[in-house]
């Protein structure tokens, strides 16, 4: 069995998607400002925790 080369389309998709992901991440960091990344991540986690808590309360109220 011989190993064939991957299709050229597959390589292009990986490179383009990787580039787009890196650009979006860079824009996200620029948009957040010059804060240390730990603070930015901590703020995002706190926001998500509050949203999850609100969702849990809404579901509990609907069940009752």
C-alpha cells in the first residue's frame, strides 16, 4: 500500500481556516484592549457563569 499525497484542496482549507482563526483571535484581543489575558479570560468566565445561573433559574421557574 502506498500513501498518496493529500488533496491540494484539503491543505488550502486548513491554511485558510487557521489564518482566519488567528486573525479573529487577534482582533478579539485588540478589541479587549491592553488588559492582561488572564483578566480578560476571567471576565469572560464570570459573564458566562452569570448567564448559566440565569438560565438555570429560568428553567427552574418554568418547571414549577
